C-alpha cells in the first residue's frame, strides 16, 4: 500500500483537514518540511506542510477533501 498526498499548504489548514479526515475514520500522516528544515539548520519559506492518506482510502476521503476545499 502507498501514501497519496491530498494537501500541501499552511500548517493551520493541514491540521484542520487532518482533523476532518480522522473524524471520518481515515488515518492520516502529516509531513512538516518547515519544521524539518529548521531542525536541519536552514530555512524554508514556502508552504510545505503536507497531509497524506493511504491510496486505498481515497474513495472514502474524496468527499471530505472536497467539502474542506469549498469551506476555505
């Protein structure tokens, strides 16, 4: 099984989407490239927080993601 990126943007929005997906019973993984860059000693200026789900969960997550997109 593989992971699929469903969001890339600010940390606040990533956390909001992650909560909605988890409330729907979909397990998520968050990758924070900004924090990783800071810990590595160099900066990152882009919106680099990503949310991933299992590819097999996409059909279940699609409506949650679309509702989230229309709400922001």
